[in-house]
C-alpha cells in the first residue's frame, strides 16, 4: 500500500550504500546470500530462537534491497536476475511462517498457516499474470517510471506491509493464529482489489 511512497527514499538510501568494494559484488551473489540468510531466519524460528530470527529476517530484507541497487548503479540489471530475486523471495516468504508453525506445533497455528499460504498462492496469481498482461500492453514498469523489471500492481499488502507482518510474527509467536489470519485476510482483500481493477480496466482484451 505504501511501497510507491517509500520507493524513492528506499532507492536513494540503497544507492548511497553502493560504494567502494560493494560495487564489485555481482548482484546475483547478494540475491543468493539474501535467500540463505532468509532461510536461516526460518530455521531460527523453527528452533524458537526468535531474536536471532528477527535479526536474520531484517538482514534478508536489507540484502534484498541492496542487490537491485547494485544492479542499477553498475548497469548489471538482467531479466534473469529479477526472476531469481522474486523466486528466492517467495522461498523465504514461505519458509519463515512454516518454521514458526513447526516450532508451535499447534493444530490451530498449522491451520492458520495453510490459510496464509493459500492466500499467498491466490495473491501471486492476481499480480503476476496481471503484470504480464500490462507489459504486453506496453503499460508496464517502464511506462510507469518504475525501477522494477515488471510493474507491481498496487494493493493493500505489498512489500512494506509484509516486512511489518513478518516482524510481528517473529516478535509475537504466541499470537500466530491471530496474525496469520489477519494477514491472510488482508492479502485476500489485496487480490480482490487487483481482480476488480482488471475487470474494470481490461474489459476490452
């Protein structure tokens, strides 16, 4: 919901960080490192090491922002790099709540996890295919002045909100049923927003 508002400040910060030896690192290396750190956060959550999990999760998010900045500053952006980035992001997005649910072992938490991951499945379809259609119509990222490889159709739950929710998951593991359910509901609202947008704006196609 607030990603577009934050994007300019975020890009400026990460661009500033790309200096000295950091410029020599290939962005794909940072992408893979971010995924390793993210999976480590999931393992820490599984072992109920929640402070370590929070730190690793926030490090994952920082590295996820850094790889794109390195690519832009050094002119090494690529379709493969963007594809690898989103794929590994989704590995981490699935692994952390799974690790938390396994640590809990409660049936209510596992059920809430299933609902949460199901909402992610529907949300992915709602924005990825829509993004592909917008690119096909020459109404994608480039035409919108976005720095991402493909356009990210706006919604209630985006990157910034995901960071907040996952941090809350790790800080308050005893409230996972409530937090998983709340995020799943808002993610489904987000998917509905995009379906509604498509029905209104893409009737001619």
